[in-house]
C-alpha cells in the first residue's frame, strides 16, 4: 500500500492515476498536479459530470485520459471515510470518445472490475442526462423533503415529527443531508440537464397532488401500482448490450 499524501510527487512512476477531486478543482486543475502526472500515464477521474471534464482533460497532451464515474458513495468525505467494498456491484461508467486510447480504456475497465464494479460505457451527453435524473435530481428532491418536514413540523409538532422519523424518512433524505458543496457543484456543472429533470419531477408531483385534491383514489392507486412495478428495474437494471470501442 502506497503513502497517503497531497504531495504530487507521489505520482512518480504511476502507470494509472485516478483523479478524485471536487468538480470545481477537477475543471481547473492545479498546475503542480498537471506537471506531476507521468508522461503517457493512463489518467481517469470520478467526477459526476462528463461533458465539461472531457473539455478540460480530453485533449491534454502527455496523458491518456479516460473520463469515468463510479456510481457509489456515502455522505462522508475524506480519506478517513474510505469503505471496503464500496464499489462492489455498483455501476462504473466510462464515456469514451473518438480520441480515447483503447488501451487506456481497457486499463480503467480492469481497475473498475478489480474492485467489483459493473462496467458500462456511454456517450458523455447521455451520461450527464442520466445522472441528472437518478443522482443529481434526488439530491434536490431529498433536500426539499427535509425542508418540508422541518417547516411543517414547527412549534409543538417539532419534537414529534423528529421522534417519529424512521427508516423510510432516513432512506429518502440521505442524499439531501449529504455534502452541500458536492450537491451545489453537481447542480452548477450539470445545470441544463438538471433543470430538465426538475421539470419532469414537478409534473409528476402536480399529477399526484391532483389525484389527492380530487379524491381520485383509484387513479392514485393505479399510479402507485405503476411505480411499484417500475422500481425493481432501477435497483437491478439489465446488463447493457455489448458496445464497440470508438475509433
């Protein structure tokens, strides 16, 4: 096991470098970090937005860059928050483009599979649209739920609302109670896709509200039956069809 250090000098002789930085620092990398990257090393990232990352890193000379995003995490941050098995059975998606070195892509895939990740590839724009729906939108939805419970449970209800909150509330608010810097960066750097996702969510909330206002319990039941049937496919999505490498 190598040293844990913020000194770029630890990268000497590394053949594969994983850049795990907040999006703002990933999109404006420290010159000292760039200078320390070994010539012709395979470099990948773990950022949750891929289009902008490729604009910054995709054509950088002297490195073989692969844009990637392991879809796993916790509410904690920092080296001390490392967790064994974090990536096991979780998607690890790469977004290769025509300029991506096939050998570098294979190296990142080997890393992903070595830690138990489920390898996927897609276009950068498709990645950003998808994560807006299943990763970035839930952060804001979860945050809104926490705020609604706090506002609705003011005064005499405050202690009771907090005392009754159990596993369902914990599950649905986990990401909204996470790192605020991370949530803001995701929204800032995937703004258009996130706005489209928020518009869809607003439409679905309005439809559910309409059923309740009208006392249309059969229609509400049909809608909830549909979501009941939808959920398993999101928890265990089918394996994607084999894809050819670009180039």
